[in-house]
């Protein structure tokens, strides 16, 4: 509980000084031990074994009773899976995350990288003497760390980047936990417009929209290139490799760079923007409270999030190497959504799946503003770790506080009959 004690004391100081307290950083000695098998020497030793199987990987799993350090197990053969609709192996492990029932807690903190997951695991309660926190890294590189935070069972899961990876994380964790679950995403993002600024914690209290590049737009440009009557923007016969017709003209008009809503008008646009999907209001409210307690209310901004299907094109990053047609994208998004504060790649998928989960998932997201898209400024890297610890502390506290509906008596009986062992007990 020493880490949490430091966090509480630092929170009071943060409220007075308006800054992220360095006391939130864990002592180097308290950082989790490196995961076995991930170092350069291990990779060098295992190259021959790994080359023999497309699914070979380093798997880290807790020993029976969790009395020993996690052991690196090199998989040399493809596991056998059943059920092509939702693949699991003979142990009931999911296809991408590699976890099974009993290894994932109902309260889940989703982070982007393995390094961030390891860093935030230092906030967990110390394990019992002779034991360690459960850790498992799958053949696809998804790390799951399970323990307790202030007594509550929690899991920290590395989600990697993009909506497809978030899809794996949400669906496969939902499949191995009985009862309602809560998921908070903690990531990094670009601040789209003020009041969001560098180093702020941006909470998706207003929900999220999806921004997707529409490949059919460019297909239509290719088809139109074969029309002899098509004129170019400069009269020369070509413009960025495409004929300047009604579709190409949309590239130069910021208000036509995207279309919002379920149905598009005649013709295509380079980018499609979804309608907003809501955050869980109760969980988001708790997260805002906890974030303000850690960094001060002046560093927490609530608003709408946007999740893009690319780091480059659909986030409005421009360049001469590709014809992305996105010159007016950021301005158009900000104009149409005055409450838009954050732009990243994952939150929309989390919230969309939560609303489709038949009430079984409570979810929200919070991001550290790593860049200001409106000023082109970037956060100093030396400041990021303290902000990750601050955000992780707030997210774990929110997860602990949010009420969840537990499994039914029938589900508990079924789990007992299967001999499910919970790694946090």
C-alpha cells in the first residue's frame, strides 16, 4: 500500500501546485521484473526454435500457486484449436490474448504498450510472500498482468494500436470473465483544439466518433480517369495522379472532406465519420473525479474523442508521398464537433463494443495529450512517465469504485464444477 500512500499525499500537493507530482513515480527497485524470455539474449537463443512455427512465441505464465517466478516457455508447435467461430485451445485459452477463465479480473485497465503495462503494474498491491502477480504474454504479443489494487482484483492488458487490436482485447476478455466487467482505456492522443493542451488528461466523457478512410473514393477517381471529358484542376490533364472531377474537387474543400451519419449523399468523400457512441456516464464521472484528485482539476478536460483507422491519413497528417485528400479533415472535425478534444485510434471500438454487449461491459477512456495538433507541439518525453503513472492511478481507482453486477449463482456453480482457479486468490 506504500505506492498508493505516496499517490494520495502527492495528490494533495498536486491540487495545491497544479502539476503532476514526481512522487507518483515508482522507485526503480519497485518496478516489475523483466518478463522472462523477452530480452535480446533470450531471442538469440530461441531463434532456431521460433523459426519452426509461425505461432511459436514466448509464453509467460504463473506457476502453480504462484510461488515461483514466471517462466519462459517456448512454444515449438501450433496448439490445437476448436470452434472456428470463436477459437480456443484445449486449455480454454483465447486465440490472440492466450488467457483463460480465472486469469482475467472483472476490472480491466487497457493500455497501449507492454512497457506501460509493466510500469503500471507497480501500482498493484504487493503479492503475498512467495508469490508474484500473474503475467502472461501471448504469441501475438498481448501482455496480461493480474493482481489486486487496494484489495480489488484487476487486470492490466496491453492492447497495442488500432481498433482491430482493441476488438481482440474486448471480445476475448469478455469471453473469459463471468458477470459484468469494466474496462478503462488509458492511452496517448493528440489534442485537437483548446482547451485541451499538452500533458492534460483528456476523458472521453462525451463519447467517441470513428474516422475512417474510404478506399472507394479513390476507386471512383480511378474509374473517372478513363472519362475523356474529365478536366483537371489546372487544365493540364492530371492532378495528383487523379482526374479533377466532382470527387477530386472534394479534396480541396474542407467542408466536403468527410461525411457524417449512416448514409452518404450522392458520390463519395475521402473520409467517413460515424455518429457518436457514448461512454458509460457513471464510470466516466468517477474517472474524472479520480483524475482531478491526482493531477488537479485544471489538468483534466472532458469532451468528445475521435478514433481514426490510421495514424496518418485519417488523423489529418499531410505529406507529398500519398494522395490522402485530408487537407481539411482536422478543421472540419473541429468545426462540426466543438467539444472534440482527443484524437487517437482505439477508444471508439471499446465504447462501440460496450454498447453492443447487452449491458455486460461498462467502459470509458482517458488519454494523455502527447501532442497539440493545432499548434504542432509535442510533449517532452521525459514528462510522459509521470503522466502515465498519474493516469494509471486514477484509472485503477475508478475501476475499483465502479459497481459491477457479479455472476449468477448458476454461473458460479458452473465455474466451480469446471475447477476454475482465480489467480488473484
